[in-house]
């Protein structure tokens, strides 16, 4: 090694340079030669790798190698030989300068750590982009997984850099590192919470990309477009973006509509308020009139026969409608709704379907429609539900029923006019 380290030293001494000057000039010339040589080697290797990787990418059907190039994996890897040569040339160039020798070796070691992190990051970004192209992984929080690995890589790189700078062994450094762990936990509290939360969200499959979620606390109501270590991004139906801390997904309550989208129908659950004073028993004349409603004719004919038979057997006094068994207008109206829903092409009759009466309220008797539409798309779902209630609300007067409404100005004007007259 001495032969090369002092190759120019002897020439400078022959030119009457002092010992100190000859050493400095020798170091400077060797440094310039090493720098130019390393630069040329780095350039050549990068060019060769770029050419080879481009040829391979163009000749294969997989897009993985294209993603490797776009994320600069070959370009970053090409620096490794040059960095190795730089490390090997330091003892030669700075042979007479031990202090510089030690400092530069540490600098090169830290650069090597940083380069290793850049290569790891490029590989992880490539995997992230590739996994997102796979149909079975499109709804998985790939960003969170990649960020977790990247955090471990950065922590490892940071620890190695500290070890290089301080000349401590890794084990001794880790033992001393525990003393300041409480401070680090406090500083990186949100990151740690997000890290743990992202793992729990992924393992428990609580939310996926593409899920429709409703999170009232953060005003979110829309599709999940991104899940990463710190945040979950939701694109609301008005195209605004709501950012939710990842740890909020496990600490707070939110609604995930995935079960509905994966089911065979979307629930319709809405009621009408019927005036209690409009509810009555049906006379034979009322029943004959309602038989003109086609979907009720068979039901009314059958029920009329059964009720007449029951009342005859039990000698019911039908001079009062309350005696014996009778049909009511609200009961027949519920049967009308039930039958209409069962025959409607947009309603899934294989799922729960009913028209039921709820607890009476001060505003009237709620008649609730409970069923599931076949079409789960929001726009079509709303159309189906509106179409149903258009029909039912318009049908109410045919049963001598009335919908409850709060009085308005016209009601008071009519009342005043009748009072004056």
C-alpha cells in the first residue's frame, strides 16, 4: 500500500518540496485521481444498469420491472460500487492524515447507510405501486404496511448512524437508549398511536379503501380513498376531502356501509303519520268499494267470508260494528302496502319485508315501511323509495285515512272565517 500512497510524494520531494508540503500535494493529487475515477465508474455503471433494466422491462409482460425503473431502484443501486471504491480509497489517499482518514470513513459509512435507506425506500415504493395494481389487494391499506416497514428501516438506519459516529457497540447504545425512551414516546405519541391503530385496522379489517363510511365526529360521509400510518382520507359526497386520524378509527365509533353494499339489498325504513281520528271500522259498503283496488280484491273477498262465518257462529250483533271481528281501514291499508311491496320489481322479496304499525305518538299513528331495494346505488335507491311513498301517500285518501300535518296559516284563516260566519 505504501507504494501507491507515496507514489507522488517522492516526485514532489525531488522537486524540493518540504516533507509537509509533499504530503499535502501527494494527498491532493491522489484525491483528484480517486474522485475522477469514482465519478467515471459511477457514471458507467449507472448507464449500463439503466440500459440493461430498460431492455429487460421492454421485453417482459409484467409491470413490476417498469415500476422498479420508475422508482429509481437501478439508479440508486448503481451507486453501491462507487461508494465501495470510495471507502477503499480513503486509506490510500489519506494515509499520512490519520485524523482525516477516521472522519471520512465515518462520513462514507453514514452515506452508505443513507444510500441503503434510499434503496429500501425505492423497493418499498415499487412494492406499494405493484400491490395496488392487484385486484385482490386494491381495498387493502397498502400505504400503512409500507410506512410501517419504512419506519423500522429509518429507525435501524438512525441507530446505525449513531453507532458509527460514537464508536459504541450497538448493544451498549440500545441499553443507554432505554433511558430516554419516555421522552421519545412523548414526542412521537401520535406516530406510535397511528402505527398501532393502522395494524389493528388492517388485522381486524375495520375499513378498506373504497368503503363508504360515516364518521359524524369528523363530518365524514363518503368513500375511503387512502389509508396510511397517520391518517385516513375520506372523499365526501360533495367531493370535499376529510382527513381522520388513523387512531380515531379504533378509539371512536363510525359507521361502515360495507355490509350493506355486500348484501342483496339496501334497506328502506321510513314511516307515515296517520291521523288517529281517521281510523275506523269498515262497513260492507266500504269493503265493496275497496274491492275495486285490484291487489286487494282477493284478500278482501277471502277475509269478508271468514269474518262473516266467524260472526255468524258467534252470534255477533252487527248493529254495532265494534261487535265481533271487523276489518279496519288502517289494517287494510297496511295489507295494501305489504302486497304492493311484494309485487314491486325493485324490491327484494327474499329479504325482510313488512308494513307495520309503531307506537302511537302525539302526531298520529306511524305506519312504517320496512323492506330492501334491489338496487343499492344511492341515486336509484332514492328514486325507488320516493316512488314508493309517492304511491302510498296518494293512496291514503282511498282508505278514508288522513296524513297528519302541523297546522299552517291557511288552517288558522279557515278556522277564523268559519268562526265569523
